[in-house]
C-alpha cells in the first residue's frame, strides 16, 4: 500500500476510514398511496384573489343527519304520546319514522360506542330543553314543557 491509500487525518486505510469513505446514499424513497382526506375549499367570496363572481351556494350535504333534523320528529313523537315518553321508546319511534332518511354513516358508532343518529337525537333534545320546548324531567324520560 502506498501513502495515498491512508487517510491523512486518522492514519487508517481509506477503505475503513470515515474520512475516506463517501457518505452512504440516502435510502430509496417509497411512495405511498395518498390517504383519502376531506378537502375543505374556500368559497369564492372568502378568497383574497377573487376575480370571477361567486358561484351560487350549494346546499350543505352532511355525511350524517344533523341534530336539527331530529327536533320536529322528537316533538311530534312526544306530542302523540301525550307529552312524555321513555328514552328507549322515543329512540325506537324515531328510528321507525326516520328509517328512510338515516344514512349509512348515521348507523355507524361514535368513538364512545353509541349510534351516531342516537347521539344526534340526544343533542337535539338538549337543544330543545335549552329552547324551552322540553324539560329535563326524570332520568330516562323525555317530556314536553
């Protein structure tokens, strides 16, 4: 071996020296399929670079039924039942009445393990209580004000 084969900084052969070996090439990039994401788009009216007139607003389409849709149904069920009903019976009646309106997403479970449409119905009840159309009453009983 000649002097050229040894590193001047550490006196090791260049084949084993960190100074004589080029850095390892980066690992090959593996491209994954993009995960499906919900894309939120700004409307033309909120964009800072609006040049064209705003398009007419489209109706909002929800993945699952919002609580406000349940409000009139809850009031109808309770008024037909005389103003008071057990929670499980209200849920059963709501499921029958809204069977065709409930989506597949409504029938999924929330992270807490409750059906989404039942969660939305409970939220609707809370809103009706806050508005004064219903009273809290006894546990497990839904009642009109």
